[in-house]
């Protein structure tokens, strides 16, 4: 309710009278009730109030900081209730943090007699927000909520953004609950529909959705870990006793290269993939000519000149690559017209 200039002046006069009376009473107190004694008495009964940083100065130019400024003021008043116990003390502290256009607004209301914004801090808060909050703050917040969706982020992150936007709207509890439910992913909505009792407040709805989302995230992570564990190749920590490995041989003049492959010692395993087989030597690994001394040694000992093994000659060596020559292609053909001239020669 707006006060007339006469009522405002009367309130100011009464405030001055009360202040003057307090000074008189303080001057009449005994010496043991000095300010230091009273401070000591209060400190014995009440814990000291925490020190809170004052809000940054607000000049009214950046209206996006309006709500942050008011929130910081509220934090100071909550942390120091004894220091700012009265409404005038709260308003005075808030005015001390104003600069520029914002302080001009406060001074104009103070000097013009329009003190309806200075009666209580609640009224100051409301009118200050309407004046410096921006004309389109509410509409912007409502449109932002309409475009809001959970997507790939958690419900916790979504709820923080939603509540910040909801503070700038004038929607009631039911409308905010409907809007928040709409922003959730379908899997979270499905779990909310399965509840026997639906949440009755916005806070309960948010908390329930957060719990469901966290549980679903843990389940998806467990499935991913199990899938990765099952698809990974198996490597035994220790080789089994039934499997041994043949020593690897190198290409030397005495024999071919043998691949290092496991040999099954069990009598029941006769698979050729478990047996040692000689590596096939192709054109990319051609063996160089044997030294004459090595040839003489192999002839003397009756060894194969190719693989160096006994029991066969080089013509019967199974390790020797076969070369099939086309006889017709290897012998040049003679032109019949010139065959008679050759016979004459």
C-alpha cells in the first residue's frame, strides 16, 4: 500500500524520536553496561556471525546481474541476522552497494516522498527487481524453458538450469512441474510413470528424477563394461601343460626355416595346425648359392645339396621349389621356309 507524503514524514519523525530516546537510555546506563560489556555479554550467549563478502557494486546498466545482486544481499542478511535485524538496516546496506543509475533511482524515491519501496526490504526487493530486471526477463525465461530438454546431460545439470530459469517466471507449482517433466528424456519419464505414487511437489519430482537418472546411468555403465569384457580376446595367464612350442630355426645353409608353432603332446590331438611344418620359401626369400666347401661336405656325407637332410638327393627334395617349364616355349621354333637353308648349310 502506497503511503502519502504526510504519512512518510510522520514515520521519519517517529524514527528520529525513537533514535533520540535510545541515545538517552544508553547515556543513563551504569558503567558496567558499556558497549564493550554488552558485546562481551552477547558473545557469551551467541556465536560470532560469519564474515560474508559484500556484493559487488550494482549500477543498473547490466540488468542480467540484477538477480545475482539481490541473491548476494539475501546471503548477507541470512548469515548476519543480528547485524541486519531491522528492515531499515537491510535497506540501508543494499543502498550502500548501489552506484550510478541504480543509486539515482534509490535517491529519487527517497527524496520525492515515494517511500513505498523503503518500508520493508521485501517491498524494496520486489520493486527493485521490476525496475532493473528488464521488461522481457520473464518472457525470455519462459521461452527458454519451452526450448529446454535433457539430451545427453544428467538430470542434475538439467534441474540446476531449470530452477534458475523458473525463478524468473511467475508460473505456479503445477505449471513448473509439468514443464520440468516435459524436459526429461523418455526413459526417465517411463520410470516416473511406473511409480505407484507420483511426486506432489516440484522438489520431490526433481529429486525422484535425479535418482532414476543416476540409477540408469550406473546400469548403462555396467552393461558397457560387461560387453567390453566379453568381447575382449582371451589370453591365458599361464600356458597349459598340454601345449609346448618348438624352437625356431633360422635360414642357414644347413636347412630351411621352421615356423614356431605349438605342438600338441596329447596323443588324441593329430590336427595338422598343431604340428611343426616347414615354412614355404617363395620368391621373396630366395636362398643364395652354397659355398663350395659346403657342397663338398654334403656330397661327402651323402646329404641333400638343397636342404642338407640325409636320405634323398636334391632331385627328390620336397623342400625344393618346383619349376614347371613349357618345353614348346623354351625351344625356339624354326621357320619352315628357312629349314631347307639350314639343312644345306
